[in-house]
C-alpha cells in the first residue's frame, strides 16, 4: 500500500480504568500542591476578588477591562476556575485565554501593570509560599500573552525584548 492510500487512525479514548487512574493521580497531585502551598478555593476566591477590585480602580489597565466587561460576576467565576487550574492543576478551566487577549490594545506596559497589581494583591492576601506559587505562574502567563499579542500584531519579539505598541507620531496642534 502506498503512503497516499494508507489510512492512519488512532484513538485517544482510554478505557475507564485508565481514566480513573488518571483522575486519582490528578487528585493526588492537587492535594500535594494544596499541602505544600496552602492554596485552596477560598484563597483563590479571595485573590481573584481582591485583584480585580484593584484592577477596576486602576487608571491604566482598568479602562481596558471596563470597555469589555459589563457583568463582572461571570468573569470572576471564570477567573477562579482559571486560577484553580493554573495554581492547583485541577483542570476545571476549559477556556482559551490567548484568543481573547490578541485583539486588545495592550503591550508590555499593560502586562507590567497587571503583574504589579497581581503581585501586590498576592503578597497582601496570601501566605508567602502561596503568593510565590501564584506569582511564578502569573509571570509566565503575562510573558506568554505578551508574546502572543506581539505576534498577532506582526512583531517577533526576541529574547529579552518586550512588545510595545506603535504610538502615533506627535504632531503640533494649532
């Protein structure tokens, strides 16, 4: 049989015992992270609520959110699921954050401010081990999103470079 005539198929489905084993391994991993960091759903809830309260008051990134979010309740619930998945590896978040960020008018300055607010909130509301755990992940997320936004705007950011949106040239006003 020639290569073009050959049908290639595979199944991702696993028998129920393998799924059960995977679920048990995930539960063990989640519990290990909880034990090591002190992070639980109540702490995630407090962090997300506290962080976005600060974001809404921020003069720089607050307007970016305000222009897109009318009902904060669903957004905050999604962010709690997101941080549960990121911080605890629970897998409860099924969204795709990158496509939501690509069209936003944001650059390195926005990600830096987002991180400043996030880190301050984590330090204020979390035990040190938990704050560090959240912050390491937040920095990775910010870097990934910044690279994605740059790429979506046709900019290839090299190692150590940051993405800055082009600003209109200054023209005098008469």
